[in-house]
C-alpha cells in the first residue's frame, strides 16, 4: 500500500519504533529525504517568501489533519522539514506517511 493512501496512527496508542532496515525500505518510497537514526529531513526551495509561507501553511494543515507534526525551519525562499516521532524518540511509519504527503503537496 502506498504511503500516500495511509493515515497516521495515534502515537499514544504505541506506534512501534522502526528498525534501520524498515526505515531504509520506507525511505525508498520518498525522493530527496535524508535519513538519520531518529529522523528524516528534506529542504525545499521556492521563488520567494510568499511561496515558502504558502507551502509551510499547507504543510501545517496536512500535519494537523494527520495529527503528526514536523519541525520546520523557514528562510526567505526555503524551508527544511524534519520528521521524528517524539512520543517514541525515533522513527515510525507516521513520519514517512507525512513526508510522502508533503512531497505530493510540493509537486502540485
């Protein structure tokens, strides 16, 4: 099943921490994301501040809808999105689901 067609599971319900192999396999479904032991991240570049903020606001809406929130660093024409599952201090499938949805947003 595609990451785009999935919904995040509540973290309070005990989502499992992904193994390194599981995270690497899910990363193959994403383009341009960097994987560390406890997070995935990607930087996006835009023409101007307005486009950057429009993307960030749309990403915030997706995150709110999924109830899974990234750390976002914003500059004039770029932003960096970083996902980790704070409740388990590591990566869960939720991080990859949201990353896929953010990438889809960027491609529109």
